């Protein structure tokens, strides 16, 4: 890790902003999904969330105290285009104010264009099933580039296309909550297509900053060395990782997964048009990786994709995810088989059952998770795997999608009844780590 290494924290618009009916914003698919009985724990939604829309100055002041170099946040598409072809300057003004405050505090901005809040108007016109959605996204992206590029240090087109496609259209856990593999394949393709189109538009506009995409990637391990479990490992890797890495870096989809998906859905891939993969493979400047855990699998002949989770003996977070920072290096080695571009860990963090006691949160397990993963990043860089930055997820507790407010990922505790912000022990541990790192690298 060099002197220029970027330390950051991250949030997403729907999870923190609130102000769902202010500033000209119209509903997104998560507003609609949250109203469906049983879709979100306890029927909760992001209508108020952390009220970041009104409290962003307070939050950025805490980021300044934390000592991070960069804040990664996303732009709510329905704030900018509350209706098709209808631009809302008031919505853009909020983000200009956030960027101005960040600049005032000396914090860089890493901006994600799409973190899952598809406008409801777009969904009603077919959403990501409609190829035109890629054009609507590019219209939105181009307006953000035009208005904000001077104050943005890094652009991310999409956050976790796997979640926005497979988790949303096949597994049904995320909005819009469909359960159809064929639909998921169409959504994934149109999302990737819109990514490449947006990168091309940014280049044509002579954008001045790095632009890339963020994938949620996990190294995959088989329970045994047997042929069946090894096959399960390959399928899981294709489903989680290669389906999104291959098009961006190789301009093709993995042949084994094309075959499996076709067998399971009878798709003929007619939604993939000539030239699409050239667009998807438009050169980018970096790859963002959201890394939380590994995938540990075994063969399951009854599963649609022949793979299922294997029982793990590792410590697990409140999300049920294995704590395994040592596997980050394996993932990075796999990624280095695709590209030599800089990699940013754009999210890494953990949920635990936090308790507020006497005005403090002693989140020992999160501190351990955080420091072990930061050391894993150091070790990866010592190996020459070129991680350029690390963003802790999340800056503060927030709306955790289908889990509502029941899972806390923040290094700042949110008292949702009062909106009080209370830095946890992990906040101070991260602050101290950053200070020590910068002191050790001063003058280098």
C-alpha cells in the first residue's frame, strides 16, 4: 500500500438519504417493492432511512473526523429524472451541495450512478427487461457527467450487477422481486450494455476522471476435491464472478454458463445483439470489487445451477457470511487473470448485533473484522496485486434492503428514533489505522 492509497467509506442513496417525497423525487422500485407484504422485514422502507438528505453536512463532518480520503455514494436516479425525459434540476442541486461540502472538507468523491434505485416509471415501461432502459440510463448518466464531473474524482457506472439481475429477477430477494432465470439473464445483459454505453458517452464528453464498474465478487471453494463438488465450484464461479468479468474484459460470456443457462431456460440469447459485447467491453480505468466473504459449495443435483452452499465451520457475521479475509488474495489472483487495471475494494464490512450502552457501541467483532481485512489488503499489495483503495461498508447503519433496519453494517451507530449519530469503536479503530498508516508513509 503506497502513500497514494485511498481510504474511504461508502453508502448508497436509497439506504441513507430518506426524503423520499422531497426535492421532486418520484418513487423507485424499492419504494414499490417495500410495500409488498413480506418483501422487507417488518414492512420497513427507505422513506426516512438516515435522513442523510438533510443531515449530509453533519455526516461529512464525521467523515472528516474519521480521516478518510474519499466518500463513495450513489445518485438517486428518480431525483434526477422523476419522469421519462423530465430533468429535475432541484434533484441535481442536492448532489452539487454534497460535492461542495466534501470539497470544503478536503474529501474526494467516488460516485456510483446506479445502486439499484430504478425509477418506478422505468419499471412500468419494462425496466431492465426493456432494452430501451439502457438508453434511459445513459441519458441519466450523461446529465450527471455534464453537471457534476468537475467535482467528482471517480465514477462507477453500476454497483453489483449480479444483485441487480440475479438476486432481483431470479432469486427474488431484491426489487422488483421476480423469480425467473431467463429474466435475470436479460436484465444482466442490459445492465452491462448500459455500462459500456455510459463509458463511451463519458469518453465522448472528454470526461476528466477514472470510470469503472463495481462487481460483488467472491472466491469459490468446493467442499471436497471430488468431481461433483469441483463442478459445483465451477458453476458457482461462473454464476457469481465470470458472468460479469468475462464480458467486460474478454468481450464474451463464459461458454459453460451459456450452455447451462440455455438448458435451464431454453433461451436463444436473442437479446444479445451484434456489437453488444464490443460495447460492454469498452475499456475502463479500474475495477471496483465489493468483497465480504467466500462461497463454500457442494454439488446439488436438484439445484437449478447444480450448486448449493456447503456447511461451514468458520465464524459468521450477523448476515451468516463466513469471516475469511485470507481468501481475498485468491480472489485478486483470479481477477489479475483478467486485467492489470487498478482495483479498489469499493465495499468491505460486516453486520453484527450492536448494542448501545452508556452512549457507546463496543463492536469488538467488527473491529476485528475490519483490521483483519485491512491487513489482508496490505498483504495483497505486498504480493503486487495492486489494490489502490479500500472503502469500508458502511459509514453508518442504514436500510439493509430486504432485511430492513435489522442488520447494522455501520461504523457509526444510528439511533433511528432520534437520528443521533454515535461513532462505534470500529470508527475509532479505522481512524487510528488510517493515521498510523499515513504517519508511516509520510514523505515517501
